[in-house]
C-alpha cells in the first residue's frame, strides 16, 4: 500500500473514533454534571473537523506533479497542519473561558460514573495516538503527526478531568470547582501541544534543515554507486510525504560528459530504489579534483 493510501486510511480511523467519543463525552458530561468532560467533548468535536481537514490535505497532496506544481502538491500538508493547530488553539481558549465562568458559578458535584467513562476514553485515546504516530512515521506525514498529537492532547485533557472529578467526589461539597480547574489546566496543555505541532510544520514550510539522518543515509547509498568518488553538498526539502534532494556528487574529472551523465542517472535510480521516501533527486556532477 502506498504512503498516501496508508495515511488516508489512518485518517478515516481517526475521524470515526473522534465522532463516537465526542458524542459519548457530550452525553456523559451533560448528564453527569462534569464541565471537564464537556470541555473534553469540545476538543473532540474540534478534532472531528480537523481530521476532515487532514483528510482533504492528504487527498490533495496525493495528486501527481503537473505543469504548475513540478514538485507535486505536498506543501498542502503543513498548511493543513496550521489549520489543525488553529482548531486546537480555539478549542483551548473556549475551554479556558468556560472553565473560569464555571469556577465563579456554584454547581452540583459530578456524577461518579463519569470516572468510568473517562477511564475508557483515556485508554482509547492513548491507543489512537500510538496508531496515528506510527502511521505518521511510516508515511512521513506532518498532517498525520498533528492528528496524532490531537489524540494525545485529548488523552491529557481526559486525565486532567479524571483527576478533577476524583478530587471533587472525594472531598465533597465545596470542591465542586475542582472539575473546572482540571478543565482549565487541560486548556494549558492543549496550547502547549499546539506549539509542538506548529513548530516542525513551520520548519517544513521554511525549508529548515531537519534531516541529518536522511543526509547520512543518502551519502552511504551514494558511496556504493560505481563511479561516485564522494559527495559534497546535500540539500533536503520536504513536501508532503516526499523528500526532494539536491546532491553534489564527485566523479573522476577525466571522464566524458556522457559518462558523468550516466553516473548521475545511476546514482538517482539507486537512491530511489533504496530510499523510497525520496521524491525528485537532482544530481550535480563535480570533478573529484575540483577546488
């Protein structure tokens, strides 16, 4: 299965899980008198919309290169990631505002059964995080990574809600706001995770060099190609799930242009065969004794 199909399939898994959990959280939070659980539901609802954005981005990124987009359409991924981060920030601000309002307003204690609901949610969300993070590594997808962290932030808010409700139930009357303080703390966690998601996506847009391991692998593969005496500059730019390479390869300075051209093609073909995550590979040939 291609990286694109794997990523899209993983996104459908994420959407279905978020829809079911959002519904469960809304019902349990409303009938169980837990704003922390309702705050959790707000984030899960935002997750549903953000997962649809991720799905759109992945489908668009999978389009082949064309005349207007010679490097493909992969740069839509970090742009979608920015939108996902926007959803996270908005949901955290809504949660924080409502938490403060509820802290200032007396209300009933949460129902004990909300802890059972939260326990199940925490387990599922952590499992979902691990599945999506594994798929993001398999496909090199920044959008899937953002979606994975959505699941982790959801698990964190659920843990905060669990702690807040437990304190409220154990301490009893006068501690009803523990649930709301937990929701406020969760909003802070969501904002922090938003930064963790945003930073690498920004680096991708700005062509920041973050790929030392890949460069090392490229040099090792190049050293195995007959005719290549060594490698000099190696630049990597990420677009969607592919890495586009500009590589300077050193060859014998006395060979013909035709021979150098053949070596360049052989090098590019070998890199594609051994490193399937590579997109376009541009090889610049330099004589070995050039200074």
